């Protein structure tokens, strides 16, 4: 199972990267709640919202996007 979890996590990481790449073409910010909703439409891997929010925020900052924390994501640390 550990290998399956690693693969699933990598798939989600790729989805986050793709979402941010598309988002960066048209906008200079990313909404955490919209990003989570879009990614949840594509995958059913049971990753908690706080962990997914952390991934999105870290990648967005690395990509030079502003992050809008429009969801209750109290545990994010950049």
C-alpha cells in the first residue's frame, strides 16, 4: 500500500502543478477553495483539505502566484 500511496500523492502533485500552470497563464493569483474544487473533480484520492491546501499554497508561491486563503485552512505554513 505504501507504493500506491506514493503514486497517488505524485498524481495529485502533478494535478496541482498543471492547475497552477493553467491558472498562471490568465491570472496572477490562485484561490485555495477553487483549486481544491477543481482537483477534487479529477481525483478521488482521500487527501485531507489541509494537506491539499498546503501543496497548492507551496507550489503557487514557488510559481510566483499570489495565494488567496479563502477557505478555513488554519494549518498552512509557508
